[in-house]
């Protein structure tokens, strides 16, 4: 399971979005805490609780829980999962409504919650993303569902939704996917390669590295520069972090201090950008159009279907903001007599 969380200023946009889905027959209400399930009645009840904390701006919480395609879930089971999610998130005294959607090739559940409780207390959103991930992993085990690798366990970060869409549109791999491939190829080309050999091999492929170095010479981290992309090792995945690379390379702190300083100097002096731009049109085969198409197919194939699902099947819009702004524009046009 994956979850996409949104915190906003009002219920109206997201509520209308989901109720319109229900009206079209592509969604249904699974559970709620309101007297009547109409937009007007729900917003009236929400306002009655909101007055307990009139100065709180982002009182609205919306999450969509997405299940992989093929996950067979009855309404009863999805409702249990939704109720468990609310309880373990701390929403035990809060207004809520759950919608199951049928407008995608995978099951998904939308939950709208008022962060202000009936007693006027506001549930803290500290570490909410980490807490959400922990809750989802627990629910997967509890209900014997397809388990998703946690972000901390991921050796290679999966492509994002934007990257998937970009690669489909251009038939070219993203810079991040190319960078991951280059680093893996260099590491696999020679077992226990030297640190200097690792740096020089990457530079030949247009990748430059910068190390976080203490005054004692101790290296605590690594960053990569490739084309217009500059990322830390942890952003690419655990396999690309220095703590992992250090064990794969033939690295000695004193011996390799000079080559590391030279690599850092090259980055700081801005020589990376000029060298990369001058070579990118000449010898780097990855940048050619034909190679782009070939790499797109081969690199995308390296990501499992579940990786693509995690990136591709997140909600396309922020219902609260998108529909809320749309509603405000319509309202403004009416005031202007349009």
C-alpha cells in the first residue's frame, strides 16, 4: 500500500470531488461520522467543530490509500483497513468520511478527516509521513496484503510519478534513472575497485562526485552531479550512500584523501558544468536519440511493476486545492455577472 497525504484549509474542494465521483457511479461512501451525507450538511457539521479552533488554518486532512492492481479487497476488508488507519493515526475523536473509488485499475480509498477533535484538540502532524509508512507496513502484515518495501530499506529509489510520465512522453530515461544505471555499471565492472578508479570511471561517463569530508579526513557522505541533476546518495537509494559504497570499494582514508579533495575542488571550481556540456554532444552515447530510446526500454525494465505502480497510480491532483480554486473562480465569475 501507498498513501498520499494532503493538509489544507477546507473540506469543500475534496468533499465535492468525492461526492461527484459517487454521483457518477465510480465511487461509494464506505463509512462516515456525519448525520447526513450531503455537501451542505457535512460542511455545516465541520464548521460547528472548527469554531473550537478558529485560528487553525490547515485543519483538513486527506489521504488516499492505494493498493496494487490485483489486490482483491471486499468493502468490508477495506473498511476495516480504513478504520485501523484512522485509529492508529490518532483520529479517534474526529469527524471523517471514507470513499472507495473504482475509477482506476487498482483499488484505492480516500479518507477525509477534520484534524480538530470534538474536544477542540488538534492532532499533531509531527513525523506524519514516517508514522504513515509505519502504519501501512503494519496493516499489510495484519491483513496479509502485498508488502511494499519501506523507504529506508530501498536499495534503489523507484522512479517518481513525474519521471514515469516524462519518460513515456519523451521515450527517454530520466537523469536519475541514467545516473543510477551508470553508478551500478561502474561498481559491477570490477569487484572492489579503488576509490580513485570509481571516481575516474564516473567522470568519464559525465558523473562527478563530491564528498562530505571532516577536517580529520573522515568522509561522511557523497553527492553526485550528472547533467542538470545534483543529488545525494540517499536520494538515489541505500546502495548509493557512502556508508554502503565504502564497503564495496577499496577505500583507505589517508591514501584516498588527495583524490577526494581533487574531486571536491573540481565541483567547487565549476569545471563540472563546462566539461559535461562540452562532452555531452560529442562522445556520450547516452545522450543520442536512438540510445535514449534503447536506454528507456532497458532502464525502465529494471524497475519492477510495483515500482511503476507506486509512482504512477498516485492521485493526479490535489482535490482540495484544485477543486477549491475552481470553485472560487466560478463563484467570483458569478459575482462579476459572468
